[in-house]
């Protein structure tokens, strides 16, 4: 963004639009939303995307790290239980 006026304008508009659209929900459910979003083991909802959301919505660094770590741990447990359950069926 620093080196291109086009990308600066594009991403500023995109971030502002996204933030304005979802800011009320993030204020109300911030930590819970971030943890659950990261914990759901689907493509596109993991630690990297959680970090992007934390940055976009202005979470404090260490709080965001904690929430993302909790979410990733929950996702790992969900996958582990699911795999062990599926393997036990065969």
C-alpha cells in the first residue's frame, strides 16, 4: 500500500467497508467471534485469517494472539476427535 496509490486506495476502501459493515457485531462478540472463527476447521477460517481479522478490527496484539491460540487449539482437538472417531469406525 505504501508504494502504490492504486493499492492504497483499494485496500483502504475495502478495509473501511468491511469494518463499517461488521463493527457492531465485533464490538458485541469480539473475543468469542474470533475464537470461534479460528476454531471452525474449514478452508479460509484459520490462524492466518484470524490474524487478518484481528488486525482489521483493531484487537490488541497479545489479546489477539491468545484468542487465536485458543481457537487453533480447539480446531486441533476437533480434528483429532473427528479423525479418531472415523478411524474407530473401521
